[in-house]
């Protein structure tokens, strides 16, 4: 799973990412190590103050968020949304969507996609 966000959506990304990560860890408990969760922020055109805030927050919260300073992963990002993509074990994208939050219905739907992929 890859979760991408614009730099202005840091809090949305953090909340959605945490909820998604911890719920999947609980739901997939015995298979959780088979799923890689990656989150990134598009930091193109950011200034040093924004980047320092993000780095300080990241270090305090023990979060694994990649900082995309060149915008190499920016394709598909939309303001006020997180961009969630799920890939299978062969690297093929099997799901993608923009979410303004992560609901319990979203968690269940994502879990079903992952559970099905793990069984294959």
C-alpha cells in the first residue's frame, strides 16, 4: 500500500495513515508482515520552515514518511485528499482511490482487497 499526500495535507495524511496502518495490523495480525505500508509527502516547492516542521514531527512520532522533494510521486495527488494505491505482489496496481478520511467501511473494503491478495 502506498499513501501519498500533498505537503499541505500533513495532518490528513497523518490521521488517515495511522488509522489505516494500525487497523490493518490488527486485522491482518498473522499476515501483517506480508503487507508493506509506505506513506509519502510531496514536498516540491516547500520552504525550509515547512520541511523542518515535518521532519521534527516525523522524528517525534516515529512515523515512516518519505519526503518526496522532487515530486517524483506527485502524479495523482489532489488537495484535501490522501491518494491510496494498493499493489499486488507482482507490482501491478490493483486499487487506487482518493479519500478525504478513512472510515470503518473504507478499512473493511481495503482489508478485503489485502486479504484476497494475500491468499493468492
